[in-house]
C-alpha cells in the first residue's frame, strides 16, 4: 500500500469517477491511475469502486467505509509535512483561507494587509464560497482557516471559534420614505416594501427570516444574492429595500444610498473562524488568526484544540 494509491482513490471520488480528470490532477496517465486503484483493491481484498465495464460509477459499501479513512491518512500526512516545514522554515510557506464573500470583502482585508507586512514570504491563497463550501474546503485540507457566519458550527469535524458580533442594516436610496420617519424602523414598516437581501444560508439570512416569522409577517423578497455589493446595486436601481450586514456599508462608495440601523430588528450575528480537528497549524497561521481576531491568541486556540481532543 502506498500514498499514490490512496490519492488515486480520493481524487477518483472528487473527480466524480472520471479517471481522465484524476490522471490530470495527479500528473500521471489514466492506465496508471487504474493500476494504482486495482492494486490497492487486491491488497485490501475488496472492491472499492462499482464498475460499468472499465468505467468507475460509484463506491461499493466497503469503499464508502474506506473513503473517510483514506482522507484522514492523507490529511495526517500533510500535517506531518507541515510540522517539518514549521521547524525548518518559520517565515515561508503557504496559507489558505476560505471565506464567504462578505468576510473576504469587508472583514479580512486589513488582517491580510497586516499579515503580509509581517510575513512577506508566505504565499496567501484566499478562496471564496458559500458557508457549506468553506466547511468542505477545510475538511478536504484545501484550506487551513475558514471564516463564515453560518453553517460552520454544524460540522463536528471542525473546531469553531467566535471572532466578532455584528448586526444588519437596511439600505435605501436617498430620499426614500423610510428616511423621513422620526420613530425607529419596525418590521411591519419594512415588510411593506420589496426586499433585497442575502441568499439562504448566507450572512445571517436565517435571523432575518426568523424575525419576520416571529412577527407573523411574510415580506416579499424579490431578489437574493450572496454579495452585499450586488444587493446594493439593485437597491440603487430602486428595485427594493436592501438588508445587508452593517459592515458592508461604505459611506465613501455608497454615495447614492442611506443606511438605517436594524440592530433592534434582527438577532445579533456571530462570525466564526474554523479549523479542522487534528490539523497541524504552522506558527504563521496562529499569527494570521490573531491579526484577524486579537482575542484568539495562540494560547487560547491551543486550549480549545486540547479541550476538543479530550471530548472526542
């Protein structure tokens, strides 16, 4: 048994059983991939994949059981490499951060800039995706750190740490009727207008829906997006009233819009940072985390990792 065989199995699943794509990912030939898989199956004494002729079409029941073990072995091997790298060169390497658009656009830039000043020889890769995709990138080892508001706590394979709390704001064009009232905005007043806000599962959308539901209101959501900038664009076109994260309000850029605080209307949101359980974090990873969320010191993170290990 060798690591190339295990990689062939893992990539076959990731590439939806297309061996041509697997060969390209592993920089080898398709017959070579087929041979690695077959040799592993012979050694294990079971078939890992379902076949239709020479084509792979899925995982067998033993394959379903084996896949998480294969993935863990390969991730542990990557951790071993990082331990060596951490001691051989503390100031060089690669850091991969997965985040939702709102976090990448509004929360991370200052941390990225400061980190680059301290570690100019560390290559930083920033991946954007949905909260689910952020979690999946962490679990696959593609990302070292994940940052999102929703979904991360639902993955027991991840350690999640609170970073900061934030609220929503309502954005409207200049001169909008909601700007002319003297009393605080209510959900009933807001529900009279078409709503433009985040897609399900993004940036506190669940708290928005829950607030209206608790009030017995059904707002007309006419457009959703995962990007606050997109939401604000359509608000400028007067297609509706926007609900966005307060951090997404930029007075210098959003000159055609006005923001109304909605912190009293919707539950406060918690942005979390996540790492994969069992992952080895290089020294500069801890430094990046602390730059982004100063309360998450290396000592605090290591305490959480130790506590997490004792619970499993």
